[in-house]
């Protein structure tokens, strides 16, 4: 039951953002740029383990992985402009 609850909450955020993006791209971008996914992951991880060290490790790993994310968000719009 708990897994279903986590899935529904996480999916609901994605659906809401995609619906907002249909009309207000800047608003959707603002919501997406918030670390909602990270915050949800931290909450779910803490709720499951009660281990703050795991949260710290996940936080540091998230910081490191933002570099590939920046590359993705730079390359994606450029690539889409050149699609056939």
C-alpha cells in the first residue's frame, strides 16, 4: 500500500506539471526546476530508513549528477532545432 501511495504522489506531480506546461511553459518550468524529485526522494528514503547518513549521501550524489543534467538541458533544445 505504501509503494502505491508513493507512486501516486510522484506521478501526480508529473501529470500536473505536464498539464500546466500545455498552457504556461514558464510556470511549468519553474515547478520542474524546483528540486521536487529530490525532495520526494529524500522524504521517501528517510521515511523508509530513518537514516540521515543515506540522505546526506544521496544529496552529495545529486549535486555531482547535476553536471550531466546541465549538459542535457543545453544539448536537447539545440538538437531539437536540427530535427528533420
